[in-house]
C-alpha cells in the first residue's frame, strides 16, 4: 500500500468469497472491518469514490447471483454508506429493490462487456493455463479498438479483465514460457 501511494496509485479489494458460496453477513462484516483497518492506516493508497473506500464484489456463485445478496451487502455496509460497493452483474440485477453503488461484469473470455452507464469492460485475451486453446485469442489491433470504444463509451468504470494475470493468459510481462514469434 505504501508503494502504491508513493507512485500515485490507489488500490481496491476484489472480494471473491461470494464467487464460491453464499458468505454469511457476519463474515462479510468481519472482513470489511479488517479491510477498514488497512484503509484507515493507508487512506491515500485506497481508492475512494464519494468519500468512501471502494470494494468490488465477485458475486458469481449461483447462490450469490441474486438480489438477496445485494440486500445482504447493503446491510453489511450500513446501507452502502460505509463502502462504495461495486457488484458483479447477474440476470435481473437492474430490477433489485436494493441497488449497490455500481455494477460491473467479470467475463474475460469476451472481448467487451458493456453495462452502461456503470461499466465497460475489455479483455486482451483469455487463455486458461490448464486449457489447450484460448477462449479469446490475443489480438492487439482488436484490443486497441476495444480500448478506444471503451473510452468513447463514457462509462464510469472502464475496466480491463484481466491485466497481467498469468493464470488467465493475460500476462504482459515477457517470459520464456509465453514467447511468440512476434514478441507479443
């Protein structure tokens, strides 16, 4: 966190427990209290929106891709007043009675995921380490165009999924194991 702040960067957690199962309210509250300790000790390193620390939630499990999960996060964050909560979209998300601070999609096997006005997500490619072929082939020309379209979208959150994640084949750092004939 100190290094991020020293370089003018901010960080935000991506809460992935909801991607596996329906996390209890008490666990979420405990985890948020733990993260709040880091945020208070390093406020310049944490991303803030509307004066609140930001947390992204990966609510991708069948039990968490529903409106009840949004309501649980509302309760865990004191009505979304303690945290700026950005949750993963799911079928019917726009009709939930409770709405988080914002929405995003996590779908790195798709070149573009647009959920305006909230988010516009692009992927440079997706090639899981254990799979024999890419789900989304890396194409620098396509990616450049996707980025230009993203900027033109005006979305509040302009995201890249994922960037430099070796397990998902989006590494941008050079490595002998991932060498290509053209050096990309």
